[in-house]
C-alpha cells in the first residue's frame, strides 16, 4: 500500500515522494471512513474545505490542512525533499488511524451538518 511505498522511498531519501505517498494513504483512510468525499479532479482547496467542515478533532484538521499546503508547495514550487515533511505526514496518519479507531468506524458528519447544541 501507500505506507509501504513511502517507507521504501524514505529509505532511498526520496522524502518528498514519500510524503506524497503518506498523504495518499491518509486520503484513502479518510475516504474509506467517509470523512471526506473527493474525486481525482478535485483541487487541494476542495480537500481543505471538506476537512475544515469535518468532525475530525481540531488538532488533526489543522495538521492535515497545514501539511497538505506544505506538500503542495514542495511538489509544485520548492521541490524540497526534507525528512520532517515525511515524518509529519506519518505522525498525522497514525493519529487519524487512532482517532477513527477510538471513535469507531463510521462516517464523520461535517460540522455544517451537525445538529446545533
């Protein structure tokens, strides 16, 4: 899967590509759990809007948005291949796996669709 590919790329010190694979694995996790609903042609801003409106914990929403912007900059502008970007994605992916497991599998309801308290 994506994480195995990322580990292999990281061993070769191809950290930007490794970070991208972890991002894809993270998106796959969120799609599978119906936290987001994206198509291949949706731009990064659509992902960020869906994440902002999701029921994910605030810290994970902020991390995902920040990392996605950093990765986009790395891929399209900076071409920087630093280990920290890759490790940050791995950390977020692990946190999201545990959040989804702790709260049970199932759809996270976007904030805009939650009943008011």
